[in-house]
């Protein structure tokens, strides 16, 4: 299996966060929900219109 440094970095970060929560899944979920509340404007929760490129693709007529 090929070693992927990005995957390793993500897994390491995940483990550090889990350890900071004393390896408690409820505490981990609470932490994620608190962070989510702080970062509301970074989340995509409603898409009112598809991106222009997708709109063109969706409007294309197929034979």
C-alpha cells in the first residue's frame, strides 16, 4: 500500500483531537458541535442555485 502523507497528517490530527477529549466520543462530538457553531459562515447549508457550469450541464438536452 502506498504511503500518503496527507492521509497520515489527517489521521494524526484526528488522534490528537480525540486524545484532547480524553478519548471520550461524547466529548468529541460536543467539541465538534461547538466548533461548528463558531464557524457557521464557513459551512454550506443552503444552495439556492447551482453553480453556473452545473446549470449549463443540467439544462443540456440529451438526444
